């Protein structure tokens, strides 16, 4: 499954909201420094879809707020 996520780093709490068909908005507590926000995002998405972190990967937008993630079954 491919999803699109708009990320807001350095938020007060971490959360993932569904905004449309395969479109999500994520608030991440971690700063966008040395991949910390990306790692937290992967964990948040993995928890939401109840899969392992290794099954979630960023396929586009690693250095952007708009990311495309692939979730493998």
C-alpha cells in the first residue's frame, strides 16, 4: 500500500490523522535532525497499521514535509 503523509515536526505530541483516501497528516515530536523525525514517523505509521517498522519505508520525500510511504503486507 502506498500512502501520502504531510509531516509537522517538533509538535507537542505525536499523532497520525487520516485526512482522505490514503492521505494522512502526522504531527511528530522529534525535530527534523539526522533522520529523527523520519524514524519516529515510521514507528507511528507502523503502529497505526499494526505492522513491523521494517515493513514501512519512505520512498519519496525523505528531506521534505510531504512524504510518500510504502507499507508492505
